[in-house]
């Protein structure tokens, strides 16, 4: 084994392990951010504010739900509009 091959193989092992560790951190961060539903109350209020520009609705007539199934996330918004709209 030459001196050049010694340093080359050690560098690629180090780069591979660093890349693997970085990827694991990114995946963990993505999973954590997908399961966090802290934005839902703010989103519900934003949606309600937009709807109130056109209709008079009560706060309890809107529901927002986020479902995560595998790789797919579904946002469900239900709004009860007044009869005389």
C-alpha cells in the first residue's frame, strides 16, 4: 500500500461517515417538523379571517385537520357557511 492510497482511503471513509450522519440528522429533522402541528391554530385563524371578508361566520364553524399517512399529508378544512349567504 502506498502512502497516497493510505490517505485517500481514510478520507473517503471519513467523508462517507460524515455524509451518513448528516443525512440521518436531516431525516430526523424532517420527521420532527412533519409531525409538529403547531402551525394549525394560526392557519385556522388565517383561513377564518379570509372567509370573514365575504361571510359572517362564527369561530366554531370551521375545523382544520392534518392527517399524515405514510408519505402523504392531507389537510382537511370544513367550514359551515350561513344559510342566507
